[in-house]
């Protein structure tokens, strides 16, 4: 049975001060609420597994764990219930494998040279961009630019389209009108996912240059990064509920994941704009969220969360090989103190706690509370006996 190298774990500064996902890297292709920095899963994968091992993240989010596993020569499986997660993970995987090169990007920039000509009233072939609710968020001119971009994207091949869809989704988010509201520190606010999540519509629509924003993202794409990270690792992307995975018993060497905190984030709500554009099943996927913020005032919210996380625990232990490790990165809000420790305690009933939980101070906010209080986050490592 594998032995945990506690000394190596102890040498790591888990706060990772002054680090984050570098702008223009594969990991920065799309914003995501509550996303954890790549250094955390990279360190855990390096210490807890070997090249060729199978690494699973059942709460894939934006696919951070999967990309780091592939870079380290592991075979990764990332799964999430949300359509937006599958979209981002597919974009990162395609980009890392060289789906877009410099020539492709240059040709696309040529097609977007003259801003005034980049307009369209046509919706997508499957009705993308046709939802009338989009008019509540975008001016007519901005919406016309977004539709022009979409017509270009849907004409591309599948792998190129995977990458461009993520860029488009990020532009869609930035073009949502803000009214110029300031941040807590007084700077101009680009936008806040919380407003989108709470469906706080703009008081007035602002004209945004969607074409220029798309060009900016295209120029910063790491079209040569894949040449620096050739590995034998593979990445499988699943869209499944963490409480019911299709994986075989004892088929995974390592699980590295950051489950949702109870009552902190509405992931589907926060991504409502791309759901509106694509026509994805918004209501169905929001109801499947574990620990969603919109349920936080229900009397049964916390008990439901613990029950759902126990179902997740059962699946993780089931798919882990005997001796395999499970690393959990989990936080909690001041509204629900002790929630993370309760989850760890429940995991400990079926797997042995080998290290932690240790507290870490995030180098950037994964969640933003109105009171501006610091988030609390822990890392714990369990082993299946």
C-alpha cells in the first residue's frame, strides 16, 4: 500500500503567496467563480501519484485539476454536472493539444479587422443567441456584434470551436452592462458574477465593443504553449453527477477535488449568460447543484448538503483503488462554521485521514462575502484501506 510522504507535503507553502493563474495561459482562458489556483492540484498530484496514474476530479469546475494532471504525465478524468464546466475543460484540452496555432489566430483576426462591418442579426444554427432575455443584458449593437462572432465560431471545426466558444463565453460575461459601479477598493468594476447569479439586471445598457474584447483574448491565446508541455497523459471529460459516477469500482489511483462550499456560490446562476445564449437546461442543472447559495436560507439546507456530500464520499471511495489517496480542498463561510470539518469527519468514516486538515490563506479570493471577511479553506488527504 502506498505510503504518504508527509515530510514533502510539509515543505510546501500551501498559501502559495503572490501566485495565481497567469494571464494568457491555458488555465486563464475563461473566468470561473470559486476557481482554485493551479499550483494546489499540481502539488498534490506530484506528491500523491506517479506518471501514468489515473487522477479524478468529480467537481471539475473549469478543469484545472485535469490540465495539471495531464501536464504531469497522468491520465485525468474530470467530471462535473454543469454544461459550462464541460465547455471550459474541452477548450483547455483542445488548446493544450494544439487545436489553434498562430496562423489560425492571425486569419481570424483578419476577419475581425473592421469593427463597423462585424454585425449580424442572424441567430445560430441551433437557435443560439435567440433568447429574448439576452436583450435585458445587452444593447442591440452589442448583441449584433456577439451574433457576428457566433456565426464565425460555428463555422469552424470542432476542436477550434471548443476553444473559440470559451473565448466567446468570457466576452459574453464581460459585455454584460455594469453601469460603471466601483469595486470595494474604488476601482472601476468590470463586472461581478454575483450580480449575474442574482439576476440583477443593468439599469441602463452600455455599448461594449465585443469584437475588440474577442480580439484581445485571441491575441493572448498561448498558441505555442502546447509545444512546451508535451506529455503522454490523457484527459477524459465527463458530464456526470458526483453522486453517481459511471466509473468502475477501484479504477482511480488518486482523487483531487475542491467540492462546493455550503451556501456560498451559485455556479449555474453565475454562468446564466452562456446558458441563455446556448439554450442549455438552466433550471434542470441549477436544481442538481450541491450546496448552492440560493438554498442557504432553507432550514434543511445544511443537512441536505451533508447528505449529498456523503453520497459523493461513497462514490469517491468506491472508484478509488485500495491504497489510493483522496485530497479534498474545502472551505466554509462564517455563516456555516464547522461545515468543512463535518465533511472531513464523514469522509473519515470510510477512509483513513492521513494528513491535515491544514488551513491555508488563499492568495486571492475564491469567494467574496459582502462583509469582506477572509475565506476559510482547508486541505485534507484521505486513503482508502
